[in-house]
């Protein structure tokens, strides 16, 4: 089975998908006129604007929930793996993926907000919803929703819980079966409480976990400050094939940098469209910009911190597809979290294993939490399509998810990564094509937002004025704001 999944991954994660992700990001960056740069300060301001409601969560809660997904094992083990198999140059291509991914995140999140619905008193939205409402392709939307359920509940959790159980076993000798059972119990208490409880948990945990990890990384960089200029020179020379040691790995650097960068931030995969759709905002572009900021934090901040720690302390090996290792600073150490552990140990002796284990626990736990919400939204879409009112399918999905959490805790790491890659990659093939086809309405929403901001108005979305079809939520339940009376003046 493992060899079959690996083979299937090779098809899904072909160079074509890598080109699609980069190409889509570049297209959206140009089409939005570098919105991720022009609206950088606006992103930060909007993150802390707005409040939750009886039906939706706040922009900050949505950001925290989304970061809970983004900032996971990929930020630790994924970065280390990219360096091991792509060389230091992979870090640069992770940056490129992150920067372009900010524009992609804006587009897909804005679409998720535009085409969201109100179901059972809660906001629901995401890729299946905009496939149906904007493209009128309900069969494809159903297929994507089913893929979301399978990937979110049964594939992606394996990567995160496996990392938790392995790290706790290594650092504190905690039996993996005990870890699996404990995770099942804690997650059950959260996920059966719905989106509100998941969002509140993320809102509390995510800022502290991210800040703590960044502080550790900055400490390591300060201690090795003299190495920083050489660090950037190493990354750039390796990325463009001019480095004497790693110059021949430029192809691997691009492939691994894009793959791991994309896996980390999720831009273009459709997985990041569900939480933002639940946010209470007066204009879809607002949440699009907040989500763009989340991609920046994930890839250009947290992933970079991991890469800097590993490279500046020389806590890595570089293993090309064929031939002898090009760098062997950690003889016999398997690519992954142990690279980051060694980096921490070099500055904080005796603290590396424990610190990394705690970081993985929080990073991975919040990701797993989000996966269940993603799967639950996929199920909500299926129930909406077929008019299903039974509650038991949701209970069965959650129980199946909890079972996979336990099994993932005792599964081999390589198999867990393969399952996660397969699920994400399969979703990306559909979502990237869809959001490119729907670029026009998303860009109309951006222009509408910018037009109102230029007029000094707090933007409020009017789907009719913006000439966006299918946005039935915004027509049936128009958002009211102090600026509403001025809305007609800027049409």
C-alpha cells in the first residue's frame, strides 16, 4: 500500500502541478496589481477589525483558525525535508511560493466569502460553494466536497498526529498509544462543540505558539549574528545554481521549495477557503486580505525562522536524488524535525528535544483541529445539496476522524507524509483551475473594495453594484454599516 501511495503521489505532484501553483500565483499577483504589497498595512489593520456574531466568527478568529492549519509540522519537518532534498536554495523558492501564494490566498478567500451560505444558523462556504454558485457545476462541487471530507478527516491528520506522538516519545518517552488516546479525548471535547469552540481554542493557542517559536528562532540568530550575511548568500547562490557545492540542485531546489512551501501555506489547494468563509465581515475583500496576511506569516515568517535556525547552525544534511551527500553535518540523522532539534540544541544544550516536542504538539494539534472543521464543512455542503437533515452523518464523520487520529499516532512517518501529500495535491488540481476561471468576479470585488476605500468609506459589499452574479447571501442578507447610506454614491 505504501509503495502504491508513493507512486500515486508521483503522478499527483508532477512538475505540472508545481508550474500550475507558481503560474496561478504569478497571474493573480499581476492581475491584482501586487495587492499583497499595496495593501500590506491594510492586511494588518483588518486582522484586528470586526467582531464575531451569532452566525460567524471574527476576522482574527478566522486568521487564528487558518494559521492553526498553516502553522503545522510542515513549518518544522517540511522545511527540513526541503533543505535535505533540495539544498539551501529550496528556501528561496519557498519564499517565492509564499509571496505568490499571498495573491492566490486573496483570490480564493474572497471567492469563499462572496459565495458563502447561511446553514443551520452558521456561515458556511469554501471551494464547493463557489464551484456550484459561480461555475454552475454542482457535480464537480460534490466531488470536491467528498474529497474535502476524506482528506480533512482521514488523510491530513496522519501527518500531524504522527509528528506529535513521535516527538513526545522521543523527548519524554511517552508511549505512542497513550498519546493517540489522549489526543482523541481532547479533540473530541473541542470538535463536538462546533466552529465557535474550535475558533475560540485557536484564538487562544495560535498567537502564543507562534510567538514562542519565533522568539526561539530569533535567539538562535542573535547568537549566530555573524553568520547571517553568509546565510543569505548561501540561500541565493544555491537557488540560482551559482553555488559551488549545491549549484547542480537547482531543479530539486525549485521542486522541493514549491512543494513544501505550498504544503505549508495551502494557497491554491482549496483547504484554506473554509474558515475564512465563516468570518463576519462587511466586504469579502476584507477577509481576502486577512487570509493573504496569514500566508505571509506562515511561509515568509515561520518557515523562514525554521530554515534560518537549521542553516545558520549547520544542522542539516543535503542528499541529492543520486550520488553521495553534498553536505553531511548531522551524520546518519533522518531529514525532518531532528534538524530543528539539533539547531536548538546548539544554542540551548539539553533543551532541543523538549522545546521542539512542545512546539510540534501545539503546531500539529491546531492543524488537526482545523482539518475536522474542513471535513465538517464538506459534509455540510453535501447535506445542503441533498436536503439531508439527519445529524448522525456528522457524528459518524467525527468518530471516524478520531479513529484516524489514533491510528495516525502509531503509523510510520513516511506513510503519513505520503497520505497528506496525496490529499492536498488532489485537491489542488481542481481548485487551481477553478479559481483561475473565477478570477474575473474576484477582481471585481477587489476593485469595488478599493473604490470605496478611495472614497473614504468603510467598504460594504453590494453584489448588484459590483456586478457579481450568484452571490445570493449578499443579496438576501445585505450587510448594514454606517457607510451604507453613502454606498450609492460610489457605484
